[in-house]
């Protein structure tokens, strides 16, 4: 919920648990072809205090967690090979939301916040003046305006 709040608080829209994608990512940004997995440290074998394997029945737990890690790597590889950018957020990272907010990894996967604001700023412009409006807006916030090359 913390990651969802952070993302929606910045104005991004996403879909939850898309079953048609490998691994059913937790948050999916279809138009941006980006996905976020929020993994539990224990179940996915993170190297943190919460991710320590249990002392009881290691013959059962160690192979199970190793299999989960292999499956996670395979899913991420499949998504990346199909042109998706993937981020994994760990359970231990969600304990400190302020650190997660200041950490740019979530924003770097989704895209810069200023471009989203720029999109809203340019909505009122006519089709011909959108580029110049976007350029003016970027100059105002001190960022370089870049436009994707699209065939017309």
C-alpha cells in the first residue's frame, strides 16, 4: 500500500496484478511499459534481517526460497526481453516511507515527475502550440525540452 500511495500521490495511474504479464506484477504502467514488484523479504530471499532463512526445517525452506528467487529472475528477464522496465521494491524498504520517497528508484522507473506536470500544463494548448507550450514550461522549471521522434 505504501508504494501504491507514493505512486498515485505523484499523479501516476497504474493497473494492479496484470495476469497477462509474466509474474503478475504488482503495479503495471501499460503506456510506459514499466512494472513494479513488491516482494516480501522472507519469501523472495532478500539479504536483510527479515529475509533470513528459518532455523527449523532448512531442508524444506532453503530449496523453496531458492526456487522463488530463480522464478523471480526468470520473470524479470522475460519482461525485460519484451521491452519492459522492471523495479523490485522490497518489504524492508517499505518500512521507511520517507526513504522510499527520497529514493529515486521508483521515480526513475516510472519517469520524471516534471514530465507528468508538463503534460497537464500543455493540455490547454491547441495542437499546433503544444510543442512551444511544452518548451516554455520546461524553460520555466529549468529542464531541457525533449521530444520523441515520431513519423507524421
